[in-house]
């Protein structure tokens, strides 16, 4: 009963239970093994009664122990105590173009205890995902540093009838967590606004065109706004998914814009915020510029929608996965080159608004807290896997690589050979994050982090 797989997993019964157990055991030992005369005396009615009484009591004690163990639930590791430091990563001298693997391993899970200090002055949107519980904890811990928190709960899927839709995700809503993010351990009077994401998922250009051509979006707008009122959200994030705002049928595109304006306008009437996700659009200089008709989001789209939209979250990541890199999608390359990220954001501002900070600050430059591992196959192609914080640290421990800094894109990368294959890894570093926050501050724009649970804990010293 008292064997555990690990010492830390052991369920510790109370001292009183152990004492009772020892007393009972001692009585049984005395009754059975103290010698023949004792054994003979134990066969008398009085002694037999004492023996059965002791056995009965011992059974009760063992049953109690079994209940205690069962009620403790499945064995699990004790939660790790947070590691805090009196100094932040700047004061600890950790922002470097040449960080050592051992330094990252030793320091990555230590953050400054002054968690109420906001270092990035502009708007900060942070996404959290239902499949990454660490992001939920990070949002609660560093809530004072965030302007918006967007749980990615809701998915809008096409129904069998292309004029209809299905809204999924309400089962993921976590009201106690929302309250904890808004108020928990917050003595500053600052707390983030909760703006869940509603994403169009599984739509093609054809189904999206049919849906908006038939004005199906009118009922969808009512449903979304009712969901926001029911849960007391502070607004929402709208993600049109892979299709974007560009549809081949002009009436459908106009209907989509009318849908976005309607949602934004009604949210503003309720003092709530509307954030629209937009793709990065800047192509490499070697490629000719695209017309509005070929771009998934254009300056003129920004001009038309900005009165109804509070923030535009620009997806400036997956550079080498999306064909932006002229070397070809899926080949080893940076995830979010700094210059490309900034230009993809500020290029959306029409000339008449460039000197208006109220309009400029509506832009949020995307910053990824994940990376990619590229594995070269024998046929010369590459297998690509996402790299999160825990797996990144695991790779450092296993291979002890030397990280190199690419000044042209402001990203770190390293390589190693395993299983007779070359592996190349790009993952954010403190220098990566610091350079992007400084660039966004200088441009007068905010940032959107995807997503909180994927980064290393000491990243949050900088935000």
C-alpha cells in the first residue's frame, strides 16, 4: 500500500493512522508469536475476543488508508514552483546575439518577480489556445502587461447548406479563468480586455462566396454578438481564415465588408472592441507588386474598414512557410524577418493617416513565440515541424549546439546532424523579441503575440 513510483508521488497518510497501524500490529505479534504459553492463553475466550478485536481494528485502519490513497486521485508530479529573479533579463545581461545553449537552459524558466511592470508601452494582444494550458497560466500571471487576451475558442464552419453555418467552441469557455485574468493578483488597476477569436474554419473561396452572396452573414452577426453579451466579453477578434477578404464575386465581397462593418459598429455601441486579423502582404523585392485584386489585404481595405475596427492584427510570421521567401516554401529560413514584419504592417497605412497616431496605433505587428525545425530528407526535400519552448530546450540539452545570429533578419538559428540527416532550427530568442518590440515602439504600432504558451518564461520580462 505504501509503495509509490516516485517519492514525490507518494500519498502521505496522517501520523495518527500510522500510530494506530503500529499498535495493532504489535498486539497481533504479541498474541501470535510471544511463545507457547501466550499462544495457549490466546485460545481462551477472552484472548480470542481480544485477537478478533485487534484484527477488526487493523482491517478498519487498512481500509481507511486505501480510501485516503484512492481519494488523492491519479498520481501526478507536484507542480513546479515558479522561479523568479530580483533582476530582469536586461539586468542579467541575457539579451545577446551570441547566447550559449547552457545559458538558455539555465535561465529560460526564471522571470523577474516584478510582474506588474509593463515594459512595452503600446498595445499588446496575446492569443491563448485551448490545447496549451501553460498559456492560460501565463495570461493570469502577467495580466498587468497585456492590453488584450484572445482565447481561440470559437470556430465558424460551413454547414451542409452553403448558405448556413455552424458555430463551435462554446464548450471551451472558461468563466473562472476569465475572472482570474481580469482581476487576479492585480494591484495596479490595469487588466486586459477579453476578446475571444472567432475564426472561419474549413471554408473555400466557393463556399465563402455563396455564404456572403446569400446574406447568410446577417444571422451569423446576431449569433456572434449574442455570444459576446452572454459571456460578458470586452469585444472579439475576427479571423476570416485562409480565404481573407478577397472574393471573386464582387457582390459577395461587398457583403463581407458589410458584415464586418455591422459587427464592428454594434460592438462599438456596446463599448466593446473589434479586432480584425489580416495577412501579411509584402512580397520580396524580387517579385512585382500586386494589385488590390490579387492581394489578400490592401491599404484601401484598411482605409475602408478602419472606422469600424479598433485594431488590425497582422500575421507577420511563417515567412518561410508561406512562399514569401524566394528560395521556396518549406526550405530552411527565418520565421519572421524583422524588416518584412515592420513593412508588412506600416505599409497598410494610407498616406493621409501616416502622421495620425490614433490610426497608426491600430496596427498590431505579429510576433511568433514558436519556431520551426527543418529536417533534410535523402531526396533533398525537407520535413518541417513546429518547435515550441519545451522542445527547443530539449534540443539544446541533447545537442548543445552553437546558436548563430543572422543580422539581416534578426533571428537565431542552429544546426545539428542526427540519424544521418541535417537539421536546422529557427526559434525566437530574447534578442529576437527585443528587436521587434523596439521596432514596433519606434513605428508607433502595437504587437500581437502568437501565442503565450509557446514561449520561454523569461521572454515575458520584456513585455
